[in-house]
């Protein structure tokens, strides 16, 4: 027997899922970031190969071999970017005994929409470590807005909210901002002073995902009634709403497609979801907005697409 593998490679974590030829889930493996813009192409390839080996050792796959691999990788969209990953990945997989099975890299949007809607088209807005709005139409047209990374964009992302929460915390220490974010952050992270927090933030090994992790504390503070935290969450949701509206204006057909909200910030914060939805509804009141209701993960969506490609 053979199986197919789907991969969801994000800025914070990576998931591999193996499905049977009938599309039934068999096994999964989880690992670290494989976003080449976060960890480099070389590190991403090493982690993919490691996870492939880990997945292949699952008891559920004993005596079976992979028939194909479909990868959805955050930040990798153009053909040039895809080939930049495939060139080192394919020989590395062959060296580890995975043969010459077909390997496809598709967009993060395609695998997420496939998991959520059972089809690889629609409008997708992601707010996780980073943020992006993408649309794929039934005729194959693709559009995007945002997704420029934490230095040039990523409005409404976990990174943007986490960074603003840290800035607000320090401003409260100076007496500029009125918020309880600083004592909450110090207590949760075990820092004795703002100086220790500063040392952590400016360490060379502190990553984008480390800063994004402070988003959860900001969301919790907002839910507890902290006005400054609520303002940060609401404003970032509206900024991402502006990005989504810019995307929807790119093609008259797009507002008729369902808008799927994905990523940890949408999942965790009702305040963020509501502010985002209000922004879009003010312009497109008939727009259909939904969180993914399917139990399938984006990695399983990628595996379903691997079956289609085979």
C-alpha cells in the first residue's frame, strides 16, 4: 500500500499529515518552522527531511511507502521561490530513501482553502505569526494583498500585536500609557524588571515568532478589560480589514466568494474577529465570512491536493 503526504509549513511550526488513497487520515508529525524567510532554506530543508523520516516511522505506516508529497509553505509563492526550495529538497529526500516521488509546492492559501471548503479556491485571510490576504478563483486567477513580512507589513498579525503590546508595556513603565500589560508580561514570563524584558527582546536569538507569542497576553488583557490592550487588538484587526478590502477590490467576482479566516489570532480572539468582520461588512454587507468548520488541518488539505495531483 501507498500513502500521500501533505505539509503545512508555517512561520512558527510545521505539520505533516499522511492520508490513505481514499483520503483517510493515517498519521501526523509536528516540528519547527520551515518558512525559509524565518529560518533559511537550508534549515527548512533539514526540518522537512527530519519530519519525513519521523512520519515514515509511525506504526500506522509500517510496510507502506509514500506516493507523493504536497507542500504548502508560508512565504513561498513565486515559481522562483518554489524552485529555490525544491532544488536542495529533492536530492536530500532521495538520499534518505524517499525515491523519486512527485513533490509539489502550492500556496498556503490553496491548502488551507482545500481543508476548510473542500476546494482550492475562495478568499483566505490569515492572521498568525504574520498576515496575508489571498484569493483564488475557480478559473485559476490568483490575487494577494499584504504578506510583506514583519518589517514591511504584517498588519493585524500576531507579531504586530505582540510588538505593540511590548511597546505599550514599556510606555506604561514611563508613565505614558495606562495599561496593566507590563505587570502581566513580567509575571507570566518570570522577569524581575522591565530591564530583563528588554534584554530578552533584543537578544540575537529572539525570533519573530517569539515576539508574536506576546500577542496571546495582549488578547487576554483585552478580554479582561484593559482598554489599551483592547485598542491594540481592535486597531490591528481594522488594519487587516483594510488589507482584505484592498484584495476584494481587485476583481468584481471576489466578494461573491466565501471568506475564510485562518490563523491563531482569528482563532483565539473574538474581539479581533468582530472588529475585522465589521470593517468588511461596512463595505460588503452580504459578504460571507467564516472560520474553518472542517476538522481537517491545512496539512490534510495539502495531502488531499497531493491525491488530486496524482
